[in-house]
């Protein structure tokens, strides 16, 4: 099976299984839900929060702060090519923490990978994979609480954590939501003057 076919199948499974729908869980009593009708990285649908207002409000799900292995790439259509989240460096067994306070709305296995979704008061939803859940659906979690551990391999070829962000059915780039500390601009040193202290 090609990578594109595998990704399309995974997205279909995630949509139908409801892992990305608040309040949904896997189980024989769950009726399949319709797939999302639009996938965009644009502004939030009417009635939901504007993600632009939430820049730098999420904490990093791994400590120490990981490197971003693969950035978000917005798909052109629901099942189009793209990367619906970011991949972060991780090690097997590493604790995964909630990026913001919220309610756990999914813990399960989709397409052979452990997944967790947390719906936040802001209306945004964070998704994590591949993880082994340490929380139950319906649990209220504070920001920074351990919700699971990194297990198995992901599409990045080794151990990594895929972090997704959604508002409704629209995928967002989670990177701008993650804190990074303030940007500090240092003055340029005048090359005609001798360096003093740290060379600035």
C-alpha cells in the first residue's frame, strides 16, 4: 500500500471512528460518524474561537522542549496531501503532557496507533499519537498533566510525537499555539568599538 493510500485510509478511519469528534469514543455501540466536510488551516468556523487569539497559550507536550521534525502542511482538500500536525522528537516511554487544561474526549487505537484527544475550554482540540493513554475519556486534565507515554513507531520513521490541533473539523498549525518564550533582540555591536563583556 502506498504512503498516500495509507494516509487516506488513516484519515478516513479517524473521521469515521470519531476520535477527532468531542465526546466520541471507540466501541461497538458507537455509530460511525460522517467524515468532516472541510479541512482547512484558515480561520475558525463561525461561533468558535479564533485560533489567532490563542498564540503561545499551549505548553509543550514533551520535556525538555523537543525539536520539530516535520512542520504542519495544510491539505488542499479533506483527503488531500498534507501533514495535519507537527512531529516532535521523542523517545519511547517519554511522558506526554496535556498542552492545555481540558476534557479527554478520546483514548484508543486507530489504525494500530494509540491516540488521545483533549478538548479545551477554548474550543480547540489537541490530538496526540502514537501514545499509550494514562487517562480515561471524560477525565478533566490540567495543563501539564501526564496523559500518556510515547509508544510505537509513527510515520516519522522512529519515535516521535505527532501533535495535532483542530477547531471543529478544521486542522490548524499547532506550532503558533505553543509557547516559546519571549523573543529577545540583542543590540548589534559597533565593529569600530572594542568588544566588552559578552561582545555586544
